[in-house]
């Protein structure tokens, strides 16, 4: 069984303070304002996960990349022909995840969600596979049952701007009370040199019932779809651009670029200009319709072209790059940073920007909130670095709580628990140093675990 | 009452070591070689601060920006019509400063300087206002009395290069023994495209009695003013340039640029070249006249142009940017870095440069000293990161102690106490790990709290 | 005597765990896969070091730069005329090394290697000099005796690509069992604008017996020398380029550049292109011959030109710069990153890249391993930052253990002990927080101290 005081500093006064803070927040409902769980698992009232390998390994690119880095080929990892054999391979390599968040999450999920206690290794692999498979078939392990059992108050999915959201509609129509909300993901529509762009544009046109013949009709289609997403509960727009540049183009320039794109003759320079212009435009839209603008740029996607060509995206081969915010975001923040209806949540994988750019901006602009430490950073040390770096400059109340960003429903409690324990332990450290009182520590822990996400994402 | 062991690690051997180190340094006089306190409050022997809001809130852009980030408009924050009402607003928002240095400093100032014990919130606001207002009127709370009570040995102000330093002269002539020294701030005279540049040049001409008609007379005027500042006790020249580039232009080029500037026709490229040339020139001057060169570049000033236009500078909207030192400073360090009379103190808001560039340079060049962690970094964690990063590479004795950088006289003890406690706790950590002896810890603590500033700034 | 629990956290459960982990690894043999010890000290069976100053101070540019930064001139530091006087000067300045790794290493070396217990200062300087000098003359202090006593399993030297490796050959021929292996250092042969390049090319030609008349013969010569190095035990190729760019040039372009270089008419742009091409080429060679590719770029070498002109390289004036890996290494990693025979060990002095670029790359590409924290970072805090930053993302098993990188044989045990204690203390912290078991902690400690270096460097 997992120890109730796990992760907390061993010094007795510190641990005592931490246990008391954690006790106050551990049962708070889970808000999950950003993630990649498939809504289809909820529209089917009796959806059950098929097997442990697919659920716990195959859907998790953190795990896939680590196994690949030690020689397990994607051909095997992505194959569906022998999930039990693949599970065995995974368990043989489970030592690779020592001291990583993936390892900690899996420990939690196995023990707290499934009740499987032995350590995972080559000897226990078959036993674990049978044990979890059996559980997955039980009524208490349907997706809807787990959602309730996990005490999830809101779960946001991530959906293309042109999505018809049929699963979200089906969930609402089913009368089930689980709050599964879509998120408007629009960045693929900005990649005007991408061979799939025209197809996505057609999908947007079909979904919005707007005939997209120029930039203005493109914008109208996006705005209509944002309203449609909002009507099904969406609170946010999610953007990930290759660069962080934002500026407004003259009408004639943007129209000319758009026409080149329609003619499949836009070049890279066009695309970069268009993306910068669209970043401004999405900020303008958010200021008007109130969808929170989540932004996380400067990741080199599908870094290995051979793997991408063969196996597609989301293999773990998305590699961060340096980000410059101060100059790049100046036009956007000057124009919209003080707008009362605008919330811009900045996620970052370049930690050197925490104290240099992000926390100073979030500590000044009413619209800017710091996103949670996530992706490569949603780890114990990553969270400590985040809290140490940003809170002193931006304050607790210019941050935005936690997002789990997971594709895997059963990992949600583990990820929120890690964040709650990280925040708790950090706050206990301030308390035992006399920097805050225990009452303040509990109030801040509640904010970090629940209230901030509720406020910032308008849940 | 503030706990005597506050901020120290709770582990008993660590805390015991820390208490002993702190005991040895807590009563050392305060050296404040860089700050923004107005010298006028000392030239008037009976100066008293007008009210708590103006003293503790309005003068502090850390606090203003945080209140603004949560929706309090600058119209209200900067208004003088209702200081008590504004104080109430501030107290209602005081929770925003939890776990920030502003919060810790205010706790100290309220309790240790004013003797006000209750926590600050909406309920205690009026009581606090009345209590502090009453204190401020007492003889012991005149600016001069506070200066003595705070045990300040030297307080440096920051003054434009063209300043006539009338307050500094009046203080000396008054026979009062408080050592209030000016600092030569010259960077505005380098901004040759700024609409105020010609006016500042006239002021420099008037102050120096040099008719500035060309680059050479400009330099003569600066040198005369540096001598004038020195005659009133100045030890340093303070520079903040938009970029960190340093190189020498040919005489004819610099003269041509200067003439364009006089004709108000200099462009941005001219200004950047001129700034790089002047950085070299200021280093040359410091090597000759011995004024310490303090440098802190790469901050985007007055980031929000609408706020700047309406409310002016120093609102908290100065946002750091990435800095490159290694290549940029090469010409300057090759020319002056080994000069025995030259001290260059580098302040930095881009912490990624600590171990990568700054500490390696300070650990090699005799002239280079690392500035204190300040501004966005003068916090508990900021200080720990600084000490952890730079000391192992540059050594204790290539750093330069602490600067409080404050506009607010009554915050000085709080800020120095935070630094002394941060250094103490860090050193106690080394001591209990057997890395240094307790005797060494106390010697280093004394250096960090007092001796290094005394030596580096030639106080 | 040094305390057995030194450096460990004082909290009792933490310290107990650390002592147990350390006990399990402290006696493991030393693997030193990268360093700069002169092989000549082993080819002579009776080599003894001449004096304490030369051995402990003059060979160590960490120490030289720190003394220079406090005014001791290189004229004195590099002089051989009065080693005892220089030692006295060093001891007078030994306080500069408080809280630095140099200080900790020297403490260890003096006490554990030489048995000299008093603290080093101006009063003990003469006593220490006599004591160590006496020891150095004893049979147990010959280079070969120390090598055995230190339990060094493998010691890699660093040798120019054109080296004839006469000392390595002599060592093997002598029948002595100490495993001293060469490392193929090739970057000087890429600096085609360097005035020494043609001379080095001649040396390469002579060593390889290949007449280098064009690019292809240049490559043949390099490949022959790599085979020669391998025949004497080499396992790695060591590269340090001014920039981190990698791309392949067309054959005709690279030949044209090579011919310009032969004619001494290559320019900087040519050199940068050639370096990028050679980085690809060295990766290709390593994929074929299996020599591990160690890479550490973006250091500005011989930063102070006056010092370099007068005193030569390796004075401590090599200053790091920002590094960009994600884009720069894309061609190399796309081409070779998945090659089963290729090991690329990336060393880094820009710590901001740890979580942003390096750990994500090492956690995905089978060929990429993270190099040890070294040079400016091989310190207690540097090691903690490294472990905190990279392990959670890349995992333990995509790192590569430790390299001591020293020129000084007697410093080797001290440096490995610091690493072992740093890793131990870090792992004990995970153990007492319930993140890993004590068994796992010991297995990971063993990997970090020994197994990983053995595997990654194929020792």
C-alpha cells in the first residue's frame, strides 16, 4: 500500500505540516481543464477498456519514447496483435521508469485504482496482466464509473476546430451527469503550407456551414465554431504554434496570403506571418467570446521524420526549443493584456523563461496567467522548480492550478495527487520557515488544487 | 512578533548552526550601495513621511504591478486624493503577496519598524493606517532618525548624470553625519533617439559648464560631472542599456553619429552603435577615475505603451529579456577586464546566465564581480538559486554582497535582513554537510553581509 | 580526518539511508572515460611528481583562474623558478576556494591521498609543502602505484588525432596491467582557418601514412587513425566545436572548401560549413567503427586574447555560450540517432538546455546519452541540478555516469567521491520520500558510479 506520507520531506515538523495541509485538500474534486482523453469512452455508457497494455502503455507517449530509447521498436510497441506479450516487454523494462513521474503515476494507478500491490517486473507481468484485465471487465471499471469514482468535476477534451463534437452531444443527450467539455484546438488551421490544410479547411467549412472563400469567411467559420463549442460547454481555445510571434497584418496582406494558401502556393514565410497574425486574431476572439486562450509554443513536432512518416505523430518525439516571450508577445499584450474578459494561460517548456519573462509578465498583466508545469515538467522536481521560480514573482494568484494533459483516464487521479502532494510539501516548507501561516498554507493549497483552475478557466 | 529563527531550515542541527551564524552578523551596519531613496528626505532635517499608503505602497512598483494584475487600476493606485481608501484597497488585496518577498518585507517593516503586530487585511486596515500614521509623526520616525536607527553606514542614491546634487550638498553642509552618496546614472544620455535627449544634454551642459558641441565636449562634460559626483562621495556609475553590446567606433563614426543626434536625425541603428561605443567609454572612464561600473542590461522598459503614455515609467512594467554576455562583453573585458582600478559589477535578471556566463567570467577576470540577486530575484528562492549557482564557480570573493535597490527607506532593514538570513541559512547548510567549518561560515556570512560590498564599492 | 558522513543531509533518516547507499558503492573501481592526465607518467615505470605546486596547482586551470581573478599574475603562476614560493602564495589565497569543488577536492586529496590533516593557509604552507614533497618521493607515490592504489579500472587520456600514441604503446609493451587508453580528439583538424591547421594536417598525414591531397584522403587518414587508436584501446572520439550545427554538404562543396583550406584561403563561413559537415561525418564514422562520440560545443576558447598570446591555452579563460540543440542536431539525429552502433554523449555547460532539449532528446533517441555534469558544473550543486533536471525526463539509464576530466592524477579519487556522494545523497532523498526503495537506490547508485559508464563507453 502506498504510504500516506509519501513524497513529503522527512523532517518531522515539515512532514507534520504537510500531512495536515494534504488532509485538507486530498478529497477536493478534480478539475481537468486540459487533456486528451477520448470523449467516445463516455458517450458509450458501457465502455470498458480492452486490456492493460493498450490502456496503460500504448496510449502514453512518455512511456513509448522511453521504451524506444532502450531499443524496443515502435513496430512492436504500436502493434495490437499481442498485447500480453507487449505488456511483458514493458514490465521487463519498468526499471527504466525509476525516479520518473511515469513510474510514480503507474505505482499509484496500479495500487490505488486497481489494487495491484506487487512491484511491476518480468516476474509479476503475467499476474498483473490477468489481475488488471479482470478488473477492467467489472462494472466499477467502466469509463463512466471510473469518472465518478475519481470525483472528477469537469474533464476537458481537446478537439479540432472543425470537429462536430458528436460524442459531446451524445453525452449531453444521454442525460449522464458527467461534465465532459470540448476544447477548441485551432492551430492546425494555421499551418497553411501543410498538405492537410485544405482538407481541414473543408471540414471547417462543413462543420460551420460557412463557405470559406476568403480570409473573412475563414474567420467567420472559426467564430461560429467557437460559439458551437461554447454551446457544448467549452471554456477554452488551445493553441500550439511553432513560434511565438504575434503581430497584425494589414487586411490586404492577410487576404493575399490566404488566397495563396487556398491555391496551395503559400510558402514558409507566408505561414509564419499568417501564424503571427492569427495569434493576434485568436486573442481578439477570446477577448470577445471569453474562451480562455491556452498557449504553448516552440516545440519541434515530429522531430524524427522517418518515425513520423512511418508511425505518425505523438510518439514522444516532440522536442522543445528556446522561447522568447518578451518581444514576441508585446503586440498581443499591449493590445489585449489588460482586457477584462481575456485570460491567456501560458504553458512553457523552457524553464529559463520562468523568472526571466513569464512570471514578470503574469505578475503585471491582468490577462496573463501562468500555466501549470506540464509535459516534460509535470514531475516532482519540475513542480518544485515551477513553484520556487514563479510564485515569488507572480504570486500564487496569477497562476492557474494544474492540468493533467493525459490521454489515459485512469492516470488522472495519480497526476493530480502528485501535484497536490508537490504543492503541499512546498507550502509546508514555507510554513515551517515562518513565511506563511498554516491557515494560509491550506488556503493556498486549496487554490492550487482547485480554486485557481475553477476561476481561471471559468469552470 | 517575528520569530528569531524565521526562514531557517527546521532540521535542528541546521537551525542551530544558522542561529549562531546569524547572531554574528545581524547587528552589522547596513551598506546600501545602490537604491532609489530620494535624497530630499535627508536634506530637510525634519522630514516626515506623509502617510502609510504613499510610503509603503505607492512608492513600490512591485506592489503596484501586483495590485494592477488583479484589477486595481493605476488611476486609483497613483491618486493622492484618498490615501486611506487606497490603503484599505491594498489591505484587501494583501493576500496576493503571500509567499512573495514584498509580503515578507512588509511583515518585517510593520512589526519591527512600526511595532504593528496584527496581520494586514480588510479588517485591520483602518487600525493599521491610524497606528502607522501616528508613528510617522513622531520624532523617532523622521527620515534622519530612521536612518540612524537602521544603522545605515552608507546609503547611495541614484542620480542623473546632469543632476546638480543640491540635496547631497545640503546634507553635507548641514553637518549631519549620515553618509548619503550620489551615484552617476548616465544611460539616458546614451539614448540619442529619445525625444528628451537634447533636453538632458542641455542639462548636462549646464551642470558641467561645458558647451557640448561635439562628441569630445560631450565626453568632457561627462568626465567633469563624474568628478563632481565623486567630490560629493559617489563611488559608482550605474548603467542600464537596452542591449549588452560593447565595441569601440572609429572617431569619425562616433562624431558623425553624435552630430546626427544633435540634429535630431539619429536612427535606431545609430543609437545601438552609440550605446555599444559608450559602454566601452564608460569602462575606460571607470578604469581612470575608479568609479565602480554597475551594469544591468536587457530589460524592456515601459513595456505597455498605453500605460507608459498615460502614467509614465516605473509601474512594474519593465520586463527582462535574454542576455548574451560572452560574445557581447568580449571587447570590453579584453580591453579593461584586467585593469587594476576597474570594478565591473554585473547584475542580471536572466538566471540562465549565472552558471553559463556570469560566474565563469567573474571567476576569471579581476575586474568582474557578480552583482546581488535583485529586482525580480531579490527573494528567498532567488537568493538560494544565486548562491547555489554562482559561489561554486566564481567563489564567494568574486561576488559583491547585497544591494537593496529600494525607493522606500523603511523597507531597507527588511531587505537586508532577508539577504542576511538567506546567506546564513545557505551557509548553515554547507556547515552541517561538512563543506565548510562554522568559523568559515561566519567569515563568509560577514563578507556577504558587509565586507564584500565595502571592498567592491570602495566604501 | 574527513567525516564519513560528509556532504549528506543532516536529517537522520536521510543520513542513515545515504550512509547505507554509499557503503554499497564506495569501493567500486573507478572508471575514468574522459580526462587529460598525461600518459607519459605511466610509460615511465618510476615516474614521480616533482613538487606539490606543479602537481596540485599549476596543472589545474580552475585554480589558476581563481588566483588570477584575485590579482596573482600568470607570470608568477606559470613560473617554475620558485615552486615553494608559489605554493605559499596559493596557500595564502586558499580561502578563495571555500565552498567550491576545488576546495573540496583539495581537502580530500591532502587528507585521504597524502595524509596531511591541518587546514591549508599561510601558516601551514611550508609544513604542507615539505610533507607532500616527502610523500611524492616515496615508492607508494609513483604514478603507477597511485593508479593501483586508487583502484582505477580504466583511465582514458585525450590525444590529438595525429598522435603516434607512443606512451600508450610503451605502456602496453611494458607489460604493466594498468589500462590507460587513448581518446581520439579531432576538433583541431576541423579548424581550417587556424594557422596551425596545415601543420596538424601534415602530422595526420605522417601518422596515418596517407597522403592528404583532398577531402577523401583526409577522411581516409582520419579513419585509419581511428582504427589505430582503437587498436590501442580507444573507445571514444572527443569533439568540441565552436558551434553546434550539423549538416551534410554536397561532395563538390566540401571538396572546394577543402582545397581552399589547403591553399590557406578558407574563410570563417567555410570553416563553419566544414565543421557542420564534419560533425555529420564523425557521427557516420562512429556509427561504423563504434567509437563513442563525445561532444561539448559552444565554449568560447581562449577568451582573453592578450593572455592567450602571452601564455597559451588552458588558463581557465574558456567561457561557455548559449547552445541550441533541437534544430542544430536534427539532421544528425535523424540520420544516426537510431543507429544501434552509435553512442552520442552530449556534455553541456548551458544548464538551461537540460530540461528543454537534452533530456527530451536523450529520453527518446537510442543513441543519445547525457554526459556527466562537468567543468563549471562538476560541483555539489551542479550535480544536484543535473540529477534533479535530467533523471525525471530522460531516466537514469539514458545518462552516462561520471567523467572526472582532470589533468591531475591525484585528484581523481576526490572527484569520483564527490560524484558518488552527490548521487548517494540525491537517491537517499528519493528513498526517504518513498519514491524509490532502498534496493533501487543502491542499484541506481551502482549504475551512476560504475555500470552506466561501463556500458555507454563500452569499457
